[in-house]
């Protein structure tokens, strides 16, 4: 059993009344929690649950459709599903987008918006990954770097390969560890090298120095560019991958992101929840 099983179990109890309508990507759906969850995708559950609790909701309403939040998961959407901050996954064919209508509150970035609008959908000009809300939702989480601690967070699909080649001078963190453990490692690092999109997003949310590497485990750069453009930037050159050398010169340092926390939060789909336990 995964050492983090107890943490997942406690959160399942805490958030179950709010997240039964939520879809998020699970790598090991047949064995929930036993092998861990990709921490970025799993944050969707934490964020939706925390916001619902903070607003005084008692539970999610019974609805036919599902809510999609954090992640490159729009190829899992069905007609009339609710979208809050989700993005398109560049490695999945657009023929997988089989819906003909969505209730879109916001999307991750303008590249996702363009594709959806080309399908005839209405998409608001409100961008940003909901994971950017984590500092607001958890104000006790603070950046407290340890001298000379350099943390490496690979993309989920390349962790095992990076594990084989990485020097012991680096602090290697699996994205399958519980989010609280991953955050603790990020928040105590002087700098983070990452090819994980949510490794990047969390560093930027907490103003932690970060260097982006190109993923080599099957991912494309689409979702990274989507997020960057949604936060006011462009990828002006392609970084190298971890298997080309794990050093600061092979990655890229990005300009600071521009986003509006309240704008993302205001698009939260309050109508899906109720303050009446009997509703």
C-alpha cells in the first residue's frame, strides 16, 4: 500500500460530498491511492472541496453532468459538462473532442479557447489554472528555502527514466507523492527544476525560483504554451530535456506570470452546490 494512503483517505472523507460530481485524471483508477495520484491532477479535488467549504456549501447538487477542473482533460468531457480552468492535451487527437456543447466558466489558456471556439463553442476570455489559487486557499503554506536545496520534479511519464540518470546532489521528487509532500519539498527548495506543468504552476503561485525543462516522456509542449499564454507570456525558445543534462543552462527561466486570482475564483460554479443539506 502507498505510504500516503491515509492522507488520501482523510481527504476523501472531508471532500466526498463536494467532489462526487468532479472528474479528474487518475493514472491508477483500478487501485485508487495505492500507487499514488499525479499531484497536479489530484489538486482539483482539494481546490473544489476547499472552495465549497469556504463558501458554506453542504454538498454538491445531484446533476447529470460532471465538473472538470484542473488538468489537460477536455478529451474526457461529454456534452453539457461544466468546465472550470481545464485545458486540452496536445498529445491527444482532436477527434477525441466529441462533445457538441459545454458550460464553460473558464479555460487554462487561449490555445484551448481557440480550439473550442473552432468547434462553435462560446468561451470567456478568462484564463488560468485553478492550482494558482493554492496560496489563497492554504495561507499557512509559506516559502521557506533550505540553503543549496535543488529539487527536480519530472513529468509523470518520465520519472522512472530521470530516476536512473539523476545525480545524488539533487532532491528528486515523484509527482505521484501526495500533494502535501510535494508542496513541502517545493516550498523548502532554493530552486526547482521541472518538466511537470503543475511543478511549474505551483512554483509560480508561491513565487519560488523555477527552471522549466521540456518533457520527454510522450508529452508535447502544447499545454505548457497554453498555460504560459494564459498568464501573459510566450515560450520564446524550446528548453532541453532532463535526459540531455540536468543543469540550469538546459532549462529556461520564465518571466513572472500575470493572472487575476479573484477572476479565476469568481468563475467557480457555485450553482452546482447547495447550502441546504436536504436539497
